[in-house]
């Protein structure tokens, strides 16, 4: 994957207090602008806590409905490695 370094970087950085709000707002704007974003998915930390591993990695959320990361019950707190990823419209097209 060409951007593997970016994925690793995002997962290893400490999340700011406003991570969920800021990130989901950016995806919301992309959707509102009629861009290629269909929603968001959560890339779950395989070594994460039970609450994180219980998330459905295949679920596609509208940014308004996505769980806020880090989860309130996450034992890693702001060091949680779960991250939001965009789901592009071509991934959801059934044609």
C-alpha cells in the first residue's frame, strides 16, 4: 500500500481531545460538497481493548452517527489506535 506510512503514523499518534469532532467534521464537509466520500469506517486496533474490538469494522457510518473515538470505555484513552477512514463512493457502488 502506497500510504502505509500514513496509516501507521495516524495510529501511533496521541489523539487530541477534539479528534472525533474535528475528523468527522472534515468528512462531513467532504460529503456535503458532493465529493467522493460516502461515509466513514473505523479501522479497529487489533491489539485494542474489548470495547474497540467489539466495533464492526465493516460498518459505514454517516459522520453524524459514527461512534466518537476514543470510545469512552477504551482502556487506552487518547492512545487508542482506532482511527476513522473514509469510505469512497466507488467502494459502495454495486454496479
